[in-house]
């Protein structure tokens, strides 16, 4: 284990977080929010001081292998969440250290689950930082570091693989640094376009920015108690619906469009399945809730918004879907599990994993019928390596164990089955709202501190795709060399 390089990267991450914190600090000055300003300044000083101590000397050995990559990513997200919670705690905007940590983990992991009962009374700078954590966490702080750090070599791909969502992570261009810059460039441009469209439609500039941050990170923190429904403007709902889709699609496809390879982009198998699932769900739910709305357009609009909000794992709300018919609610729960595309900012199991699982099942059936046949699993006409197939199977097995284990621990709070199971599902899938007591018009404040920490653990597991967090508890990972 290369501890010096680990400390160097973690130190730089803290310094970058301190840099990010200066933005809400300046907003606190602009809005005259003294308590918030003090909290931000104190946090900035702490992050930069500790970051500088950790990164005081550039290590001679800059090699990063698989286990270092996973451990660095896991520790980075925990440390970022700890320091990111400080402004909430020191400003008094959120009471209790566990509540502050929960809100920050939910922000960085782009889950959007909240313990806040009143949002609109918070300082503007605090609201900005809350949504800004979504934007930072959406693409990933390590990807940002790879884009700006001078000490980056090709082994740093292990960092990107550990942080990027989905079963396969590949370089878009030969160099890791260039890939990271390209990903962030696409991310920034899409965010800016959404801000412009929302602002052009009459949404205040501050609201446009923070709502774009939450959409880009597919997080769902809103600055209104009624979420997006508070604006009561179909134009905003349609714009956000479209961008929830755009940010939940594999960013590799945008690269293909940039190099004018639209044919391969639109032939993408994952995208095809994703569109079929979305359009089918919208159609079924629209028909199912038609009697609840005055027109077909309004039923379609609410169905489309909530389907995209859930499958993209953004978690915004324009309606209390917990009051919808059982068929619609059941479909939305399934979409919570399914999630977005690999290589996007969305969460969930991912469409690409489900496609591979379906093809694995088909292969087994064919093998039973024709024992001597050779069946190869392909995705986009390319052979899927057995290593990736094993990884997908392992991911699903561990996912189910963690789901059931977390559910049993949450059940100690003695809430109803729907509340307990959907709270775990939405946190593991980084969705946010669930059903019953954690529905779209409710929050997570009623859980015990123990359950909130379990849900924080689930959110981190979901965002980092389980294994980086699990590896922290493997003793062999921390040895200097494998035995």
C-alpha cells in the first residue's frame, strides 16, 4: 500500500474542497449572512490546513494500483462528507452532528434524502452549498482531481474505475487526464445550458443555478419545501425532465456525438433498453393516473417527470406519487432499483448490469438445452469479458446481502415495512424519496441516529458501487504487500 501517495491525494482533495467552499462563502458575504460566513471560513481554514499537512511533500513513488485506487476513493468521500458537514453544524442551520453528516453524505452521493423539515428558511449560502455538493459529487471529486493534478499517470485510471458508476469504465481518449477533462467539459456545458434555459423561462438566477446543480448531479435537493412543484410552471418541469434524462445517459455517447459518430451513439444497446423502459413506464403510469388530473397533458407531464426523476435517481417531485394507485407506485419502486445508465451521474443497479444479467440467464438456458454449445455474451456487438460478468454477478449478490442487512438494522426503529424497505432501497440506489413515511413530501428526520448512520453507509455504498467501501474493512488491503 502506497500510504504516501494516498495521503498526498487526500490532502489535495481537501484543498480542492476548501476551494469549492469559497463560492458559498462569497455568497454569504453578498447576502450578509454572518453566522454562515463564519462557518464557511472556519471550514475553509480547517480543510486547507489539514490538506496542506497531508500533501506537504510530493511522494517519489506515485504508483497507484487497484487496491490503492479503491481505498483512496472510499476514504476521500468519507473525509469530504465529514468536512462538508461543518458549515451546516457551525452555522446552526442543521441541528445535531449526525443530521449534518447525513445531509452532506446525501448531497455528495447525489441521493437527495433530507432530514430537513423546513428548507426555505435556511441561509442562501447554505442552500447553495447543499445543492453544490450534488454538482461536485455527480461527476466525482476524483475525476476532477485527475483533470487538474499534475502528478497523474496512466495508473490513475484505477481512481476513475473506483469512482465512476457502471460495470465498465474506459478511457475516451488515450490519456487519463484528457479523459477526465473531457468528461468535466461535457458536464459543465450541459449544466450551463440548463441554467440558461431555466433562467430564460423566468426562474430566478439563484434558483436556476441550484436546481441545475441538483439536476446535473441527479441529486434532487430542492430549495423549496414543495420541490419543483412550487414553481407551478410546466415549462420548468419539461426542461428539468429533459435534463434528468440527459444527465442519466452514458457520457461516452456525448463523446461519440462530438467526434461525429452519431450512428454508434444511437445504436447503443444500453440506451435502447433505457428508452424502452422509460417510455413504457410513462405510458403505463399516464393511463393509471389519468383520473387524478384534469387533462391528458397534465397526467403525462407528471408521469414523465416522476419516471425520469426516479429512474435517473434525481428524486425531484412535482406530485405526491405516494398517493398514486398501487400499480404506479410499484413501477416507481422497480425503477428505483433499476437506475440509470452506466457512465452517467445517476445511481441504481444500472441498465448495463441488468442487460448483462439477462444475457447471462439466456446463456444458462441455452447451455442447458445445448450442453456443448459455446455461448458468448455481447454488448454492442463486443464480447463482454468473463471478468466483467463475474463482477456483475458479484455486485448483485453483495447488493442483496447489504439490502437485506440494512433493512433488518433499520427495522429496529420499528416503522412500517414500506418505510423501512424503501428508505434502504432509495439510499442504496441514491434516489432520495421512497414511499410511506419517506415519501416525496416527507423526510428522514424521524429516524434514530443509528439508522441515519446506516443509511449514510448505504448512500456511500450506492454511489461508489459497493466495493470501494467494503474494501475498507478487508485487513489484507491495508498490508504493505500481499501475502
